[in-house]
C-alpha cells in the first residue's frame, strides 16, 4: 500500500503540454487529437482526410498512435473510419500540486503558515539515519550535516537508503513548492546528523556525538526519532547540556505501548527531564496503541498513517512516535519564529500550556500540540 501511494503521488505531478485553437491559416479551427489506427498506414489515411504532414506533432513508437492537429470535421470523419481505433482530444492535464498530510493542519501548522510563520531562520538537527539531500521536497532546506560513522557505507549524512530520517525531515520542513507534501515548518533549515546506520541502528556514543555536534554548530532544535529501552547517565548529561545551552530537545516517546496504556514504557532519551517526550495519536485523537506511556510523556502529535518524504523523490505513509516527534519539532520552529525572545524553557512551557487536553497525562501528556494557539498566546 505504501509503494502504491507513493507511485500515485509521483505520477500525479506529470503534465502534458496542450495547445488549443491553432489555425491552419485558412480559418479552420484546429484542435490536437490523439488518433490510434487499426492496421492502416497512418500517413496515407491522414492524407486522405486532408491532413498534411506538418500537422502530425508526435508519432509514438509502442502504439500506432499519433498526436495530430485536426478540424472538428476531420476528427469526426476519422472516428467513423473502420481503420481507426480511437480519436481522443489531447485534453489539458493539470498538476495536482502538493498534498497536505493530515497531521500538518491537525497541529495548526497550516494555520500558522497562513499567518506567516514557516520556521524561517530556525535550525533543526535531525538525529537519524541521514537525509536524502537531493530529494525534490527537501533539497532547498537541507543546509548541512554530519555523520558519526567513518565507514564508506555510512559516512555520508546525505545518503539515506533506510529512509527513516528522510521521512522525519519531511514532516518537519518539506518545502512549500506545489509538489509532493508540505512540512509543518516549510522554511526551517534542516541539518542531517547521521547517528543511525543505514540499517537503522546506532549507539549511545553516536547519539551523544550528534548532540555535541548540534551544540557546537548552533542548532536551535534537536529532533531524535529514536530510542532505547536502557538509559545512560552520559547520554542524559549530553541531553541536559544541550538543553542548558538553550536548545529545545524533542524525542519520540517510543513504540512499546499496549492497548491498556498503563505501563511505564517511555524509552531513552525521551524519558530524560531535559527532553520533550512525544506520544502518537491518530486522526481521531486516540492514542496509538503502540505509543509508549508513562509519567515522562509530555505532549502528543500525529503518528498514525503519516505521509512524508522518502528516498528517490518518493513519498510514503509511516506509523510511529518517530512520526509524531517531528510534528512537535516543526511546531516549535514556527512558534520560535513568531516569538524569538522566548528561551527554550519558556517555549517548552508555552507548547504544553496551549496543547489540547486529550486524556490521561501518562498517555497523552499535556495533550495535542497546537501551533497557532501557542503563537497567539
């Protein structure tokens, strides 16, 4: 289903050139038609209807079809000829434009964009599997990167065959460019910090190195759609250091939840006090059954059937708190653009204060993050 959806969106961008109302110089209105023949020599039959060679615009190779300028009478005559399979107008086709994934308006991202807040000027570090920097919907926003790996397969932060980081990046800041999708903060600067390998795995040391790089390179927001079931005092100290340096640190709560939702399953680094732990909800604001629960859950965002960018200029829908976290990172970029005087602690409190209450705090935290409400408060 994911591959099918990606194919449909990509193919829907194709446009077909169209020219209407051309004239043959004799006053007859001409229209472009696609004519499919049924065994008869195309040129001879067209000439029999008074169609000159210069009016044949395209001759296709794989089917006996031509794109040709015809008068209405010629088209009608050809359509009644037994050697003609079909005569169809070369109708105009429009690009369908970009899709707005359901999660973007759900967190008031589109409302904030309409008010002029697109995350411009904010630097967001995506600590993940990398970002495909050449993606048609990301290239304009990927401003830099770093890989904690030194081997040839994983040393390039802009190479992401896994696709996870590219998907996360699109939710934060896919470009508003009339194709593909749009992110929450479509003018935020993205930085590909590759701390997970092409296989999707990493280490505590690698994440710590990515956080340190983010501090040294003046990032504003860190998104970590990753986690482990076991904590580390050193990783906690690096998370705290980033927060103390003024960065907003956002992470996926984890996908270890169950239907009851009463266990303490939030992973690390999301469980640390300095990190915003993000839970996942669906379009009806119900907690995704996989979404981890516990006292560390701080806020909720869309994490079910989230459409975003994937490698190869493709698009696909994924599930997970990994998809919820970048919604919060994108909202944070919008709000910080609107209120640049806020500290990271003040911004964090504002996001929590303006979230929509959805239910028990250990499942939803303060509730669904809301961009415009935070901007307007």
